């Protein structure tokens, strides 16, 4: 007994160490374990929405599809409360069970769940929101089925104007696209800013008479996850714009013979899949139009989860940035090493000038791309 007492009093770090250990264990029990359980539940237990999934299961499926952050927050709060419930009972036994009132437990659960869901909804409305990619118009950057995180404050605070190369999310009804086949939210890449004069040479943008520099990587093939064996094909091309490099797919694009001067309070946008994108070239009856800044939901910043061709969730790009200095290629079912070598070559030989000149004087349209010409 004496030696144990001397040991405890003689080692000043022992109480502090014990406190840190207990704090770490509590963090694991109340935070890490509930978070992992919530992720597993959203990943494996939430049913997929579709035919035959109705009622309560259908509601859960829709919430899991459209608002995984809200559902995950609610599950995290529930698992955290369960962890507390069992920890208290395992350590204090029947004495606590006699003291605790059932209605207090119910009220505590309801309050914590309401707080978690409310906080998630507030974050979604004001700060960041997950969006699902529904089309192939942004291949190879965004794939159908990808879920991405949109920063909703990106253009409301210190940087109200998007930068060239940003990928933005905006409401399709703001550009008079209200057809049933058009998703309510579109994602495109910003090419032109207010005052810019934009023209297209095939699928390549020309800004203020200056063609965006490019580098051909090779032949691109992407199997569409539609169960019908469809594929998107074209030439994979790196574009260099404002010190940014990003990947595009170039095919025979619809002609855009006009030049468009971007008006104040809007931006000119293009899909990275230039031959299969409804973007600024298509708006205003194919005469060209910008997207109002007020219609922007935010900047697409990070991947959350993707989707394999067989429908399984793909976590390989989780939390990676959508826009970066070194674009990465993701293609399932093909050997992409030759294309990756081509991308590395293009980045190694990147042009020195990647910024367009400011608009000045009279505008001279760029020469059209000759029939059969390459990128």
C-alpha cells in the first residue's frame, strides 16, 4: 500500500497521463465509434431509391441520396446517445437505472437528434452542401453518380467573383432551361468573366482573341453506368487557363459561330465534355449567354463519394479537390497508364502564358476550325 501511494505521489505526470488516456477513450467511444457506425449505416444499410422502395424506406432512401449529411448527422447523434446510455449502465449498474426516468431519456434523444439535424440543415443551407452529378457533361472531371461538396460561401464573402477554371453549381432555371430532362442544378467550368469576349474554335475556347493553350493526351473512353453498354469517347486534352490545368474531352462539337461578350454580373461556362454539354453555347437559343452570379449555388470543391459501374460506392477520391494544379484521371475498366503518362508530359511541357489578355478595342473573331481539323 505504501509503495503504491509513494508511486502515485512521486510521479507528477501520472494523474495527467491518466486524464489524457480517459479523454482519449471517451473521444473514441463518443465520437469515433458513432461516426464509423454512421458511415457504415449510410454506406451499407440505407436502401437505394428506385422502383419498389416506398413508404418509410423510400423516405430514408431519398434522404440518403439527396441529403447524406443530414442523415449521417442524425445517425451520429443517435449512436452517440446509445454509446452514452450503455457506458453509464455498464459502469454504474442498476443504481443509475433506478434514478434515470424513461421520459428524460426520450427527451434527451429527441433534443440531440433535433439539434444534429438542425445543425446539418444550417450547414447545408449556408456553408456547404453535397450534390449528386447526374449527367456526363463534365467528364472526365465529374462522373455520373459522383457526389461532390459545394462551398456555398465561396462567392458570398471575400471572393464574390468566380475565377476562370472554377467548377460551379447553378440553377438551370436561371438560364431558361426548365425541360424535364435537364437537372435542376447544373455543374460547369467558368471560362469567361465579365467583359471577356468568348468564341469557340471547335471545342476549344478563345478568350479576347486568344486561344486557350492545350495539349493532346490521347484517346479517351468512358463506360457510362447506364446498364446499356454506352460509352463516351473522344480525345483527352489538357487545357491551361489562368495557372490552372484541367482535363477535357474533345469530340465533334456543335458549331458556335458567334462571339459572346460576357455581361456584368455573369460568367460564361462550358462543360468539360465539350461534345455533350448544355452550357453557355446553348443558352439564349444557341446564341450564347452567361450564367447570372445570383444563380450560383457555390463552387464545387471536393469529391465525397463516387459510383462504380456496378452501382457500388467508390471511395477512392473521397475528399480530394475537384480543381487542383495537377489533374488526375479516373477511368474504370481500362488501363489508363498511357494516358497518365501523357498528362505528366503535358504538365511537364506546360505553356508559360496561360492568362488571356484583357478585352481591348475592336474584336476580331478567331478563324473557325477547319472541317476534319484536330485539337
